C-alpha cells in the first residue's frame, strides 16, 4: 500500500459492510477510484483498491487475509485532513471501534479466537499508543498458548508503536517457543527500522 506521511487508523469493517456500500460512500464523498491491485499469494500481497480524495488524500481498501478482515485506511500529507476523513468513514460505515476490539479480546478464552482478537486489536489500533491496548497486547504476549503469544507479536507490528520495542527485546530472552522468538526478532527489527 503506497501511503503518505500521515496514516489514519485501520478502520476494520464489519462483515455486514458490502462492496456496494463502500462504493456508494466513496461516490457520495467525491472519492475518485484509482484502481486496484489483485491479491498475489506468492508475494503475500492482499487485494487492495485505492481512491484519491479531495485535499490530496488517498483511501485504501484492503482485504487482509492474514488477520481475516477488511479495512479502510486514509493517508495523506496533512494529518488533520487524514483524521477528519477517517472520522467520516467511521461515522458512515459499520466500523469496529477500539473499545469494541478491546472488549472482544477480553471475552475470548479459546486460544484460536484469542489469537485472532489480539491480531484485530493490533491492526485496528490508533496511531498513537493507548495504555489499555498496550496492557492487553502485553498480557497476550505472556499467554500460555504460543499461538496467542505469536499473534500478540504480530499485533505489535501492525500497531507500530515504539512502546513495544522493549517488551519485544525482553521476549527474545525469555520466550521458550522458537517460532515466537523468531517472530519477536523480526518484529523488533521492523519496529526499530520504522522509528529510526
């Protein structure tokens, strides 16, 4: 996804939001369709559609197969405009709020469902760290099931918060599952490269 320097929160759409509703909203907002990118499993590319918005912004619809969710994200050169456009999307379409994503994680006991919920929380995180989200993701990284710990590490990458660097470094020395440790090392490098 090509993005501007400012990126809004990934607005995770509920399953009830269909493509026709997204197109109707885009047309009503004056978005100009720019085309799409076909999914390519070989290169790990998800399906993406892009619109240009008034004011030099762009909107990206992504069918993210890794987290099994679809989302819209607004990018551009002006953070105030990015946030305003994101707020219009959130008000018009059935989007999962951060509070809902947190509440969903709180009630998931099954490790598979808990792993998916922490991934969604990471992907739908605000652009700046929020204590309640950090607390939940760090609790998941200490979960007894390696699938949940691995998902928590991946959630940290989606959120891209520098607050996760130290916990990831700690995890590298404490993790007993080799795959979780490997993922933590990759995640730490990604976060360090993104905040240089």
